């Protein structure tokens, strides 16, 4: 049973990283106003939302299975207070920070219509911190971090996010995807 919990913890963590990479890349892309892969803006937003919720569910499975696994030796406090863990406290602490950010972003996203667009947008910007913190947690605490297949996944995730951020920060971003129509002047 312990090996199954350990494998579930590892697998869900890796797939959660992939799902959050997709979420972040699509979130950046959605802000451009351009359709992606024939989905259109609404389709991209829907896939973004589903990937985010799937990633969140995977993180819950990741944390839950590792909590139940006696080898991981996680304590309840490790989910809320970073850098107190007995095993690799820095890397586990980064996972805790990512989890805490994820909880806040998820709650505000689910309450989006009640909290208003300004608070939603402000809190949603925390995903720009959440992803790299979770990525570093995976690199530092993941037992597969030294394997070539995980290195390939990590590099692909990093390249996708770097390309999306680079594209978004490019000087020509401002006008992308927006068709300007002249305003009619009332006479």
C-alpha cells in the first residue's frame, strides 16, 4: 500500500505541474484576445478553467496521498506553514507556499462573481508566482527530478511558460488580437 501511495503522490504531482503549465499558458494566451487552435476565446477560457480545476484536484490527491504515506512523513502543519518539514524543508516549504497560493486563487476564482473583477484580477495575478514556486518544488523535492523523462517534462513546461510570457511581454503585444473599429460620433 505504501508504494501505491508514493506512486500516486509522485504521479499526481507531475501531472498537476503539466496541468498548471497548460493553465498558465492558456491564461496568458486568453488575455491576448486571439483564438487559439480553433477554439476561440471562449473555448480557450473553458479549457483554461478545466485545466486549472483538474490541476487543483490533482494537487489535493498529491498532498493527500503523501500525507497518508508513512515514508513521506508529512504533518498537518506542513500544509499550512512553510519550511518546517523534516525532509528537504526548503523544497517542501516551496510546495506549501504553492499550496497556500493555490487555495487563495481557487477560492477567489470560484467566488469571482461575488468578489468583483478588481479583486479577482489582483488575486489571479498570484498565479505568476504560484507556477514558478510549484515548479521549483517539483525540481527540488521530486524524487524523479534527476531522471531524463522528468527533465524532459520540466524543460517542456518551462519552455511553454517562457514562450507565453515572452510573447506577452513583447513590445508588439498591445495591439495583438484586437480589431479597432472607429467610434461613431453622435451629432
